[in-house]
């Protein structure tokens, strides 16, 4: 009888999933009596989405069994979360993202676990698309208390004496400044959450490479298999695998194309580098804000000063890499397959662009600044074409939650995003997030982060300087 009920349940599950693929399956429809505090949760990936999920599981279900898996002993340097500094701000031009980000910023500013790693140095937006004014309008509509305002070039240079006197202001007369925004020391923040999580009863970390997701005879997820041959089984499996997600699902189910993300996800990379400042320069730049230079073809971003005396510069011209997977008739966009994605092997053309990025922001002052030649890096993430996340129960395999698609603006949500990933797993998610982050959706996207790559990594290594 139990087997018959299982078969009927799976048939109903697949029929409901195939009938309306725009909705994630609510687990409460087939598991009303589930005690989620007694489940074993398997989390693949210990970056922002993965470690935040583990954090919120331990908060909501103390003592629950949680197994976190990543490629190396923590931290895994392949992930986008392994970084010096990341922007923390609620400066979105759309209500959903502004409200969600503000809840995260509040925790960065006030929660004892996150506050030590947040530097409220402010953020400057140089923009010629009208984005800045839309941000102000959104704050006003939500009645969020903040210090965002438009200032003239003269006012900006007065706020940060000597830093932005010769910045490239082409096409811009007024600039958005929000002194309540800033940046977080990323690797330290993620490590703090990891230290908290791993100290909780029932939590285990495994350094292993996951080769594939495991399914039972009905196609339901039962855990994962590592390259060492170890089966790690659980009641719910979370794929918080960022830029590796597409390849992992393709490798796991080569004969089940409905399992593959396809057009929903694509890995992309950005070049970054670290400017090393002298003692004198550190004093001069200690109040340097996060600076988004969003005009022209070569757009760039600088972070606030890191406690180690470096200043991160990033180019906003994304790149892509493709690999071929057995059983899939098209290339998949994911990072290079070498150790840690071969992220420190950066084409000279990207190094040159980073030099130009520093000049765009700091003008003549950039001539005094020197990059650490060993810090050039390609930071890999995965993007959804609409800029929204992909956080959903997989519609074609029960017990599998896909939580990815950070789209290069996910880090700031470290304090809160795991709550919603867990809510997806338990069926407690609100309708807006469920439909916005679903496997299939048609909301058009409004995260302000449309950064689709147009340059192939391999081509850049042969490009002329």
C-alpha cells in the first residue's frame, strides 16, 4: 500500500508541475505532516546562498541535521563570495528589491554577527540613464528612512576632498550619493557566519567535489554523489552552486533535459584587481566610498578601503566561458574546469581595462596607485537574464531546491536570503517571491542588474592590445 501511495503521489506531483511550470511546487501539497525540524538538509555550496541557508536552518530548527559540502576546506576560493569587499546598499529602482535589500542593510548595520564587517562609507552612483532619480523615487514611495540625495559635481568633490576632482563626469551633472550605503569585507563576513553555523549541534562540513545529484526510481532527489564515490543522502538537497549549477544538473541528468536550467542561467565573469596603498594613501582614502561609474562603454566599480590597505577595482564588462557536457547538444556557460576556475589566469586585455577603470574613477590620482600584480582575478557568478534570482523547488524532482542566480548583486543579502531559501523548501514562502524566483517566470525582471556577457574568455587571450 505504501508503494502504491508513493506512485500516486509522484504522478500527481508531476502532473501539477507540468500543468503549470510557472509555479514552484508547494511541498505542503504532498507533505502536510512533515516535521522539518527532524529532516536532514544537504547543502551543496558554502557561499552566500549556502551558508545563509545553513544559518537560518539552525535558527529556525535548532539541532536539525545539516551537511554542508564544498570543494575544499572552508573557504572555497572558487566562489564569488570569496572576495575582499562587496557593495552593501538598498539603492534599487524597484520596490521589491529596495525593500528586500533594506532588510539586509538593517542587519549589516545592527546585527552583532554582521556589523563588524560592514563599513558605512557611503556609495556614489555616476549614471546617465535616469537610474539615480528612480532610486530616490523608490525610497520615497516605500518611506524608507535614508540619506540618499542628488548632488552636483562641485558638491561631490567637496564631500570627498581630493579624491574625485578629476573623475570622468562626461554626460553627468548630478550624482546620487547615499551615505548609509557602503561595503562589507566579504570573506570575513562569510567566515563569521560559517563559524557560527559550524558550532551548532547537528551541523557538519565536508570538503568534497559533488559529481552529481542522486535520484530514486521516481526521479526524486535523495542526495548527492562525490567524485570520491561517497553518497551523501538527505531529505532535502539545496543546490547553492552558483556558476557551477548548469553543468552539475546536466551531468546529473543527461537524459532528462527538463532538469537542465538551459536559458534560465548562464555563468559570467568580471575582472577585478587590488590597488595597494601606502600608509599616506591609506589615510587619504580611508573615507573613500563605494563608487559606481556607470557611464560610457567601460563601466567600473571601486570599493571602500579594506582593512589590509587595498582598494578593489572591478570592470563591469562581463565575459563568458563555454564547456561541452556529454548528453547535451549545446555548450553550457560555466567557468573553466581547472582548479578554482583558473581565476587568476587573466587575459592582458582585461588587465589593461582595469588600469582604465581606475583612471575613470580617480582621474589623475590613479597615476599614484599601483595594482598588486598577483591580485588580478576573474570573479565568476551566474546570472539570470532578467537579473532576478532562481530560488525554487525544482518542478521535475521532489526534495531538490535550486538556489542560485545571484546575478552579481546577491552578496548584500547574506543576512537574509537563507530565510527565503528555507521558506521555499518548507512551502512557507510568500506568493511574490515564489513567482518572482520560480523555475519559469514571466515578470520581465527589474533588478537593475542586466549584465549579459558578450565576450568569450578564450577570444580575449588572443586579442590584440
